[in-house]
């Protein structure tokens, strides 16, 4: 499939990088510290959601901020050796101009910057959990990135691995490219589904960026 866009908006975890082992390790320790029963912790989805939303399902409101600071600290401390760059990421990002892409993540800015720095990714624009009031699947994160890049939503392409993130991109009126790195293809509703970013290429044109995705 070929897509013409002015801006490419990338989710972070599961799309550009993988920190899944670190996420599971840190959240499991966090749950134990806060005395959360294993069955209660198991029923709450972790991937692709802001930490504050996850915590709000497990703890009373008065404990959220303290608990949020603790999970952020655990994850930041676990960054070294806990993050790997996914196939195709470096090559695709290297082909893009600074004004044409952004990272849009459910992680906090501190954690996102730590993880991206660990693998040598320095996005020209980062939209993190701190910047929004409603996380994915709400369209707010991607719409904010489009505004900051000066791009019309219909001229943006979203790259995501999680159903919630793809729903956010669709709700924003953007084209969607799903990477099947953390979910089965059947779970991913998108304009095109690829194995990973090695199946995506981009080239600057007079009309923005020409994206080829498939495989």
C-alpha cells in the first residue's frame, strides 16, 4: 500500500522499541509493593495505556500520585539493558526530515526520553502522557501532535502496535499502519498491517512523504 502524508506519528513501545520485559518486571514489583492481589493485577491491561489510568483502576484516588511517581521511578531505573530497538526503526526514522515526524506515547515524558535515549532515538517532537488529559484510545494525543507539526489530521499517518492506539488514530481521522509486534494481525484494525517497520519505507516528495507499507 502507498500512503501520501505530511506527518508520520509513531507510538513508542511495541512500535519503535520494545521494553515489554522491563514493563512486566517493574509493574509486577510495583503491584507487590502496593499489596495488589495477583488476580486483580492480571485483569488490568498494561500495554498502550497511560500509567495513571492503570493505577486508577487499582488504587483509591488519594494514592494515585504517589503510586504514579513510584512506577515511573522503577521503570526509569530499569531502562539500562531493558530496552531494544525494533527492526526497521533506525532506517525508517533516518529517512525522515525533522519536521515530518513525532513520537506519541502513553509513557510519561521522563520515561519516554530515558527509553528513547537508551537506543539513540531523538525525536524532533515528543507528545507524552504529561501533555494530554485523555489518553489513547481518545484521539487527543495524535491530534495534539498534528497541531504541533502543523499538519492536517487527514494528512497524518499513525504507526501503532496496540488496538487502543489504532483506535485513537482512526478517531483522529488519520491513516493507520499497524505493526504486528505485540498483537495478532486479526486484532489490529488498520489501513495496512505489517510485521514491523522493516516493511515500511518513506521518501520525501513535492507532496509531503510517500510511504510504502506492506508485508
